C-alpha cells in the first residue's frame, strides 16, 4: 500500500522571506517604476516624491 504524503512543515524563514520580497517589491516600485509611470502620464515632481515616500514607508512596515 502507498503511504499518504504529508505536507512539509512550515518554518519561521518562510514569513521572513515573504516580507523581504514584499519590501523589495515596494522599493523597486518606488525607485524605478513610479518615476517612469509618473513621467509617462505627466505627474508633477512633488506628487511623484510624495508617492515615492508613501511606498517607502509601506516597504518599511513589512
């Protein structure tokens, strides 16, 4: 008879890796993607800086 497969045990490193990836995504978005999109649609520099600051604060929460 075949034995049932068990799910691998979750370790403490998995939530840390998810937080790291999410923070890195926010940082990339604020440094690369946001200025490119803002320039394309014609946002002012002060609004772009404010949005970048908001994204960086969100990245620090994780």
